[in-house]
C-alpha cells in the first residue's frame, strides 16, 4: 500500500494548530500554528499543497456527552469555507478532538520548557492526527 501525507487541523477562533503524518511511518508531528487573521485559508491551502496531502483531518469538537457544541458549528462552517477555496483539492475527514488540548498542555508541562498557546494548538493537532492514524492505519 502506498504511503501518503496527512495534514491535521485543530481549528480555533484565534489560531489553527497544524500537524502532519506519513501513513507509512504513522507518527504525527506538530508543524505550526496559523493565526486566524483573514489569510488563514490561503495559508492552509498553500501548506496542504506543499505537503502533498490528499486528506486533511480536522478535529471535531463535542461536549462531554458527545453532543455538538457552538464550536462544532464553527468548525463545520470553517471546513465549508476551506472547501470553497478554488485550489483546495483534498478530502476532509473529521476526528474526535475530546480533551486533546488538555493532553497537549500536560505533555508540554511535563517537558519543562516554555511554551505558547500556539504550541498547545499544534501539539493538540498532532494528538488528533495520531488518533486518526492509529484508528485507520494500525
């Protein structure tokens, strides 16, 4: 089976955490954080093309009971805007993102190095993507 690159987005109202993984290696790594400033869609499409990703995994927020929230609607609307960019050609897959920001921050605290909210977002994207890869590629 041929390997491919996946890009994952942890979409927030201020920042979007980005991670990548190769389906052959199956290890997700945090890449960057993109500020939501009006240029985010173009930046993301450029990054997705640069990575050669055919699939973009997007963290799907839900509450503790597994129900949709205000943030779920925001992410769904964001994905529709991303898909409407003329040069966007990837498939979209949603992946549950429950508690990933909490786990990401715990990881960064444990490594005892300074970190930013952007670092948390990028690490959260890598956790979401790692879950996706493990579920689908073993």
